[in-house]
C-alpha cells in the first residue's frame, strides 16, 4: 500500500508543476502565418490575439477578400500552435498521473 504522505507530496508537486506549465504557456506567444509569410498573427498561450503584421504588398484595395482570408488563416495557425503547446503540457501531467498507478482512476 502506498504511503499516504508520499502520495500527498507527489500530488502537491504535480499541482505545482501544472500551475507552472500553465503560467509559462499563458505568458508565451505563438505565431501563425499565411500567404508565404505576408500575414503573421501572434496570440497568447490562452489564444488571445495580440498582433497582426501585414507585409505592404498584401494591402490591395481591389482584393480585400484575399487579405481577410489570409488574416483568418494566420490567426488559426497561431491558435493551433498555442493549443499544441497546451496539449503537450497536459500530456506530461497525464503521464505523471498514470505513473502513480492509483486504483480507481480512469485512464487519462
């Protein structure tokens, strides 16, 4: 039978690691680009849009639709990068929890 104090220490350590990973991700920024890099979007780790950068040649008043599509694609790319970072961090947590082999916990 696992020592209860050891289990509590490990749970507290995991909680601290999760909080640290969440803070690091939230304070990080992620980029996505489209059109070969003519549009770049930056989001926070929580997915909040921070910046949009446009190369001057992308601003064509006669083709606003293309620019709109490029912006959407760049933002989606940046949000996907942030989501991938969150998933990676949570994967590490899942591995730690599974390593405890606690009876009654479902597979994560």
